[in-house]
C-alpha cells in the first residue's frame, strides 16, 4: 500500500506540465507557427538559481516526442 501511495504521488506530481497553459504568469500557447510550420508544445522547464526564477524555456516540435533521440531525429524547425 505504501509503495502504491508513493507511486501515485510521484505520477501525479510529475505530470504537472502536461496540461499547463500558464506558468508563473507566462502564457504558453499549444501551437506556434515557425517558418511556415505549425509546431505544438512538447514541454517546458524552469531554470532556478537559489530562490530566483531565472528563465522559462519551452520546446515546440512537429509532434509529441518522449526522448531526446526522437526530438533530434525530427526534421524541420524545433
């Protein structure tokens, strides 16, 4: 039971950015157009230094990717 509870908490907390549209008052659109290509939001990350929020980076790709190799193998804009 304890393992199930820990796994459930981890899963719940690790999927926070799957459905987010606004992060720290910054709007992240679902899709953007770059060089005539429609790209969709694949993920984002927040860089922190001590207690300061330094910057927010986002990754837009043609389709969903779950590994670095998949992202690098995709042709076109990223």
